[in-house]
C-alpha cells in the first residue's frame, strides 16, 4: 500500500495551480490539507467557484498554514518572490517543497540548499515539469557524444514571438557541452534563398516552424552515413506538466537533500 | 494478356540507362530491340561487361536504329542535345518517345509537339520520373487552396551544395500559383538567432536540413487551428525513378499526343 | 468586398454549435440573424450564460424562424431527426442549408436533393467537416492508383473503444475502390507474435495505436522500391471542424444544387 | 595528435569485412598491418581484385599473423567458430579484439573474459555495431521508467519474413525489465478487424509494417496525457555499422578489460 502524502498547495487559482488541484483530487495517495492563497483567508477550496470540490482551508498567511497544518509536502506554483518566502518557511517546518520556477537567484538557491541540509529536509526545484521534454534534452545530450552531426527542428503555433524557442536553445546548449565542435554541411554550401539553412549554433542548425495547428513540438535529429536517430517530443497542454509534479512529490518524500532540475531525479 | 512493347533505349551505359536496362529485363511485357550509344556500334548489349545479359544490337547512328528496328517506344536517357536529335527522329518514324530531361528549349518543345500532332504519335517528356515526388507536389498544390498556412522542410545528405533543393523551390512555386498570398507567422515575430525561421518564399517558409544519413526527403506541412496535414516523400536511390519510366512507357503506347510532365499522365 | 452572409444556426448549445457561434462571431462577413433551439424561445443568444455575447433571437419553432428572419444560410448542427425537419423547411424557404450529419436515410437524401433542384437552392450535407481528413482520404485514393503497396497507421488516445478507427476504415474503402488488389508482404511472412502485422483489409494492413497523449492522427504510407510517400493528418479538437463549416457556408451561397460530402466541393 | 592504431582484419572479403577495409583506408590513424583470410595466403590485399588498394599481407594461419605482425587490435568479422579461434589467439598475443558476433556460447564468453583479465588485454564483443540502434534501445529503456505507456512500430522492406523484427523484440524485452507491468488501452477495447491492435508483449503493443521502399526503421513512442515522446532510428545499409566498429576500436585501445555489448562502452 502506498502511504498517503499530505500536501499544502500554494497558488491554487493560477493555471498550473488549478491543474495541481485536479491532480491531487484524482490521485488516491495524495491528500490536500490546505492551500496558501493571497485571497480567501478562512474559506475552504470548495467555496471558490472555479476550483474543485475539495474541503481544505485557505490561508493568506503562509506561516499560519505551516503552524496549523500537518503537511508532508508543499507544492508551490506561485511566483519567484512569494515562492521563495513559502519555500523557506516550509523547510524551517520540515515540510518538503516541490517548487516550479526558474526565477530564484543564485544566492537564494544557496540559502535553500543550506537550509535543506541543516534540516535534513528534501527539496525539489524544477524549472521545467515536462518530463518528456527533460528526457528529450537528456537523450539529445547523450546521443551528441557519439553523433556529432545534429539539427534541431522546433514547431510551434504561429502566435509565438521568439524563434528559436527557449527549449531549442536549452537543448542546443546541452548538446554543445558534449559535442566535438565542427562546422556541419558542405564547406561550399550556399543558400539560394537566405535563411534556408536555419539558425547557426556552434556549427549546427536550428529551424523554427510556425503554423496554426501546432502547439509545441521539437525533433532533434542525429545523422551518420547510413543511419539517422531522431528524438521527438510533442506537448499539448499544461496538463502535461502534472505527471512531473506528481513524480517530484513522490520522490521528495523519500529525500533529505536538495535537487535542482527534474533530470537529476531521473536515473 | 498484356501485349509486348518493343523498346529502343538511348544511353544504356549511363546511371539511369543501366537501371532502365534492368527494368526492361525484369518486366515481362517489355522487350529490348536495340540500343543507341555513342560507342560500341555493331556489338550486342551482352558484350559490354557492365551491362545486363540482353541480346540486342547497339547503334551509334540513331537513324540506322530507327530504320532497321521495329520499335514501339524510344526511351531516351541521354542529354538534351543528343536526346532532341533522337526524339525528333523517333517521331518521324512513328516510334513513341519517353524522354527524361528538363533541358529542351521552348522552341524545341514546340517543334516536338507539332511533329507529334502531325504524325499522331504519342510522346512523354518528363523532367522528373519520381512518381512519389510528382504526387507530393500535386497534393501540396491541391491542399494549398484550402490551407494557406504552409511550411516546407527538405532534408538531404550533407554533400549537397544548394539550399533549398530544386524540388523544394518547384513545390513552392506550385503552391504559390494557387495560394492566397499572406505573410505567415506573428507580425512581431523575431529571430533571436538569424535564419531560425528559414527561407522566405512569398510569405511562407522553407527549411533545409543537411545531415549524413539522409538521401532525399521532403515534408510539406499545412496547418490550421486544431489540425495539421503533412505530405512526406522520401527517396533513396535512382531506382525509384524506374517505376515512373515504366508508367510512362505503358501510357505513351496508348497515346497519340504530346504530354509534358508525368503529373499530366496522372488523373 | 465580401458580401455579408446572414445565418440561422440550429443547435447553438451543443459542442459543435457553440464552436459555430464563435466562428460566426469572429468572421467579419458572417452575421447571425437567429438561432433554432429546443429551449429559450424569445430570448437572445447573449441571455444564455454559456454562449457568446451575440444579439440574435432564439426560436423553438423552426418555421417561425424561417418566416420571420431574412436568412441566406442555415447551419444545422443538431441531430438527424431535428436536422431533417430544419433542412426541409430551409429549402422550402430558399435558405441554403449546411448540415453536419451522416445520419440521413437514402430516402431523406433523395427528397432533399429533389427539393433543392425544384427550388434551385444550394445545399451541402457533410458527414465530416474536417477538411484535412477529407484531403488525406482523397490524396490516399489518388496515390493508390500508382502505388498499390500501402499501410495505414492510426493513433488515438487510449479511451477509444474500437480499432481500427472509422476514418481508417473509410480510407481503406476508398483505397480499395481504385487499388489493384494484391496480397502485400512476403508470401511466407510469419508472425512470431500474433497480430504483429495488423488488421488485414483487402490484402493491405491497418495498425491501431492507443496511447494517452494522442488525440487523433492517421498516416497512410505508400511504398515502392526506393521511395515512400506518406500522408499524415493530425487533429486536436472540434475546433478543427470549423474551417470546414466556414468553407461550406462560403461555397453554398454560390450554389443552386445539392452536394453530399465536403470532398465534392473541393476541386 | 591521435596515435596510429595497427590493425589485423579477419574476414576481409565478407560484406562487413570489405566495408571495414574501406573504413581503415579512410581513417587517418588506422593502419592495416595484415589480414586473416581462409584463402590467398602470401598475397597482399591489393592483389585481390574486389578489395581496396591496401598493401598488407594475407595469412591463412592466424597464429602466423599474430607471430609476425606488430598489431594493436584485431577486428574479427568472420563467423562464431573462426572468430572464437582468432579472438583467443589475439588475447594470448596481447592484441585487443573487436568482435562482431552474437554467436559465442556462455562458456566461450567466460573463457574469453578470464583470458582478458589474466592478460590485462581489452576486448569488445558486439552483437550489434549500429550505434543508433543501441542508443534507441537504451533511451527506450530509460524512458519506460517514467512513461509506462508505450508502443513500438517497426517498418521494414516487404521481403522480411519475421514479424516483429528481432530489434523490436529486443527493445520490448529491455522495456519490460524496467516498466511497471500494466495492460494498456481501454479494458473494453475491441478489434473490429482482428489484429488491428498489433502484437501484445507484456501488456503493450508492437506493430510491423512491411512495404517496399523501407529498409529498416523503428519508432518507439511513449504517451502520457498531454504529451508524447518518440525515439526513431532509421538505418539504410551495412555502412551504418562502421561507425560502431570505429568507435569500438578507439575504445578498446584504452581498455584492459572485457566488455560485451556496445551499450556498455557508452556512458
């Protein structure tokens, strides 16, 4: 039997927070003991029209929540400022935090790590909860050691402003760390229409497709004479982040230390 | 029962020509009656080491071949200059030509068409024998009427010099003919690395991937909110052209007129 | 300038109907003059909480709607029974119907066709409004004439009960109509695990993938020595049907006759 | 500067052996010092018409080759029987073997391992030199820990007899080792045409496509609500194995121990 995990959720009315409430609701061994919200002090989750029918008290003061509730885990889906405050308090109360942000400063991270060590309380900070994306980047880095010829194609809806996407650039950086630098393509290659060969990153190429009908997809292709190896991740909605949240909660409960990045929870 | 088609092949020692000999050899209702070559007059195909074991006389003078042989079809896989000479002679002798070239001038094409009409002798001139590529371009043009948002990604080996490929540009032209012109992507879209969005062609984009392991592949993707439609053609070797040659021969034998482009033989 | 099209919508509160209201709202030359609904007689669309903020009267009696409103087109997204009643009345009132159903009987279709002819009033009946799916099936049928070797892979979410999908079977039927029947694969091919080669349909194969993360995708692949041609359609939500509805409305306004199936509106 | 590696090749006239000769010829730091062949004793490689123009003596007696030549590495591409004999001798002479076979018995493997340990001579035995395939299987196993919903689609030419392919079954086994067993798909799912859902393996599915135009391709797809992760490997010819041979040679030269399987050379 899996033991029940008692959870405080901070940020229940945000887009991610609302999904997290649904996650808790449908996961048998997850139990919501309370929420931290900047409004609705003293009400119950079920009193808020847009939220699921869960009976758990809402606190506007984090410290009260940690004092009064018997929680194992804090899921924080607020913003860097509020999130840092909540996370800090949680560690002091031996409640293990799972925090979804890339916004903490180096100094804040160092403080949280020290606090985690001192209190022997596990903590997971995850800039990206999409487990599929995390694996795609990891596999790409592993493959690049043996297949230095690589190109990235990312495809998004046509309302996206930046090209290439943040995930594509992150993937490129991770590939660069291990890839033997070389200029790909024929040395005398030429573009008869400018831009055909895409964006150059350390000698390899990134292509950005923008079409209605796509949400977010990326394929990383490695080539060698006679073979290609392709890793493709496609995500459709923020719901795809919730398996990452669930995974992090199930891991943190067993941990006494600090982990940054979901990839470091995966063997 | 399918009736036997008697064939003269011009250019038997070229790469395409040698494949065509193999095609004739393994096709029951194809019969090689002779070859036109610039060498080896008077020898038989089977006397030439690199060629299949077919017993058919070789002529260096085209006119002699047409005078002496009883042929239904000429397959010409030489070059524009020789090919024009052979094709012209074939029509005069009521032998139906299947010619694989994009090198004839407008004037030459007009002459051949007139000659075909006068002699009521069918002729097929095909710049591209890859039936899959021809269908890919045709389907792309049909889809573009209803799905104006489109991007082309072509993938080739890394020894290719030009980007985009000739097939990609041809496809783009065919799309442009029917597509309602519009500038795709967000108006304020910006490239954080130059070239990420690919080559622009009449408001839509073409991306060229160059990696060892690929031979020749193209995907044309159409997007609309909530759906994508993608047409992908992948070809591996010149053998893929032979089904187009076979198709053209089987069509021309029933024809009394002039057709340019394999797509015009397909309903 | 595009002329405004005045529209009556039947079934505004259904899933498709609500999407259709949004379509009308954001399309400049579409104008909602009224709705037919089985409830809310006399109210306006904007009075119903779940519906867009459009001011148009609701009728529970179709005949009143047609008598009182000056409409060009009826969009009917109800059910076969109600839909037939509405469509019949529309034709009598010279209002052109666009009907999304596959549920009419042969007899009903014949009656509607006659009525359309007599009144010289265009009508479009569409069992499938997904234009991408319609094109995928059409291209598959075209390709099968020249590429008799084909397999279908369809991929859906894992809550789907039937395999293969209805679209896959429809596609297979359309391919069968034109394909030269042959048993594909090696004659001595054997399955070491039963079912590996998929479902057989007239000598070719259909494979059904069921995984969370997919919504609805189908790829139809044609193979020939040295090349493959693949047509892939992916749809994400019922929103993808709305471009088909819009297309049908824009076509029917120019028509005086009866058309069954969106594919017959596409050249 | 990379130091030159002196190589003995066993089996130079086989398909793989001939490719290996070409590999040695074009790799700057590889030097062929001799070959072991069952014919042509005393001749040089360049004397054999079908082989590259390399000047290196041929031996029919392996022991003579190891006695007379100063070699760092043996590449053995013969068969299990001859290969075992050669490999055993190589280890005795402190020449590091790279052997491409899956045909050694457990007993033979144990003996070779002991000999390698005693002589502190590295050895690599590789049933599969296709690095891309090895990575595909490894990534699939890694992903299956976090994504238990998976299906495998493998695509081969239509002359292949067995379905599923050996690689697909091997991949399925590796997934099974780590995957939490569960029956995928809806419990009440039903096949309206038998076989649609493919071959079942421990609750997940494998699909085998057989079409001309494919050589060897496999895609392993993992699904979770809202996202999919797909790993695709495509290989075209035996040339694709040579990068694996090169990699193994470059690794073995640094090794004093026994490694079975290319995957165990990759971090």
